[in-house]
C-alpha cells in the first residue's frame, strides 16, 4: 500500500504520521523540544534540535511503513508560524530562531512604521506591523544586533524554509507563511518590491515563493541513512492553522476555533476587501481564498502554566482543569484574569501586556483562580467574536472547535455562553497533521481534493449550547472585563521600561 508522511511542528511539540491511500492516518509518533528564553521578552528555538527530532520521526515512520509492506510517495510539513531563521548556503542555521512571541524587535517595528504610512503597509501586507509576529522585524533586529551573522546569511526564512532546505537543498517558503513576513503582497502572491526597498532588504536573501501543494524537490541521498528514505518528493506544506482549515474543509464565509497554545478564531474568505486590522490575515492553502485570524496568544499556555505551577497533586491536567472550575461559581468568586501571559495579539496588540489576577481575597481558592483563567480567556474570545459580528457581519450559530483545549467540557460551556454561540467539538484530531498529509497525498496523486471531504464526514461530535440561565450574568461580567485592560495599559507600558 502507498503512504504519504506528514510532519506537524507546533510550539508544544512535534507530531508525525502516515496516511494511506484510503485516507487513514496511522503510525502516529511524537517528540518534544524546548523553547528558550534568553532574556525577558525573548523566545527562541534551536532549529538544530527540531531538525534532529524531525529526522527521528521521519525515520521511525518510514520504518513502520516499510514493515507494513508499504511505500512512501511524498513528505509534507505543517509548522507553526513563525520563527525567523538566518541560514548559510547549506541550509544550516546561523543562530537560534526568533519566535513570533518574541518582543525584542519593538524598535524595528516602530522603524518600519516610520518608513511607510500605515495604510500603505496594510494595503500590501494586509497586516499590521508587530514585533516578532511580523517576522521582518526579527530579521531587521538581526541586521542591527548580529551584523556578522546577517552578512554571512545566504537565505532567510521561517522554520518551514529551514526544514525543507535541510531535506531538499532548496530554499522556499509557501504563501501561508510568507503572509506574515511583512514583506509579502498577500493579494498578489509575491514578494513586495516596495516593502523590500523601503526596509533595505535585498530580495536575494528571500526564499522562493511556492504554493503549499508544490513539490519542492526530493529528499537528499545523503539523508538516506538518517531519515530512512531518499529521493522522496517533499511537498512545501503550510502553516499549522492553514493546514487545519484545509483538512477540515471549511468553506468561504465560515469560522472555526483552534485551541492549543493559542486560541484562534479563523474566518475563510474569497476576498481581501474586508480584512480587519485587529486580525491576522493571510493567504489560504487554496489559491483565491484567504484566512483572517482573531488570535489570542496564550490561553492554552496559561492553562498549562497554572496546572504546572499550582496544581501538583490534583491529578491529571484533564481532570483538574474540569473538576476545580466546577467548584467555583460564575464570576469565580470575584476574581478576574487577564490572559496576556506573554504580550497579546488580537484584539489589543500590546507586546507589553502580561497576565493579571485581580479581585483576590483571603477567601479566594485555587478553584476560583482556575475558573477565572477559563472565564478570562472566554471573555477575550468574545471580543474577537464581536469583531466578526460587527465588522465582518458574521454571526455563526455553531462554531466548530478543534485542538487539545477544545476537549475541556467546562471551558466549552463557559465559552458557548460568553460568546453567545454553540460550540461543536469534532473528534477528528491532529488536523494540522492531517492537512500536511492531504497536501502530500493530493500532490502525489494518492487521492483527490474530493476525497478530503469524505475523510472528514466521520468522527464523534459534541455540541455545547449557551446556558440561558447564566447568559445575563456573563454579559455583565464581560462588560466589566472590557474595562480592565484599559485601566492597566499604562502600567504595562511603564513596567516594561523598568530594569529587571
């Protein structure tokens, strides 16, 4: 039987799997890697560590396929977006990759904003300029603070660029990733000469733009012993949320939620005309379609942090983060939580923002704090849903939810009531990995795009509806929540200037 291999690199780990010609995902395996925090506000990856783990996973999967009497037809990638990486001509990284959460390039972001009018930047890139999230800010930081490495660089790109270069020797970036560089014309699928000229970026430093389903090249013969295969076509792949949208088959005009480290509402559209500046906007996997993301940076990470630091001995995370919040009333005993654990993207776009508990008293229990986290993250998602309703004129009656965080039944109930929409979880699982496999499978001729829809018809679904009895109370709490960030915004700015 023929198979394709998919690799999904997320900020919380790496997953690999194979898909056979029947569209079944099998031979799943996982690996972990570390995020590095070199200084306050800095977040990096070691690309070499990730590459080593990817090699192990590909080799393991290839051996499983071989043991089953199968053959590998193609390999494809789904990776988080983004990590800024400088590379030499052999594809080796010259320094650690700078993540989208990294805040070191604030001055570079301000400098970009001074070079071109905001409206002009948005008309080209369809995005605002933000430190880290706009990866060109990290590139410019390297030009200023790592001039020797910058001068040595043969190419620059994202983690996807690096991994594909290591596999094939070719330097490419698919258009879902390029959309967040700040150098890409999102409507026209090309590098922007105006942006590159204004920022002094030589286009020869940039990788080739490719479509996500493009066959970039074949795995190098020199890697045969390392990854277990050689001369296998490598398909460019796409950013993780775009891969998920592709796997789910979300049509234009519909919205879904993905809950992992981040919590993201994603709208699929067939036009760039109505993009909101509070959202992240990018090309979809499918040409002629675009994605708008209302992206909160750290809801899932905040839940994980609270469990790791304060719930030792409370059982598994899945149990503790359901049982404890149920022991606290609506409103968490007067405790509110701002879920901005490492700055925030949508809707406030403030790199200086941080997490905040307020309303603590001597009667506050950890159950109240656990529930406050779930409620605070839900209020943040309500802000994003309000933008969809007010600016995009969309009001989904049912919101499809995927990702690990979507399995928390208490959180889903709170979110459904706060956002005033039903939430339907789908037991498809590993949608970003599925998207990578589908791209590889379609490119290799293993199946057609029509087969993707057939693969998605099954799976258990569970619906959470708004609780009419608590809707009014949550509306009042939401309006109070909206006053909290404006009240502390100046404090965040001043605190960020203090030496540590």
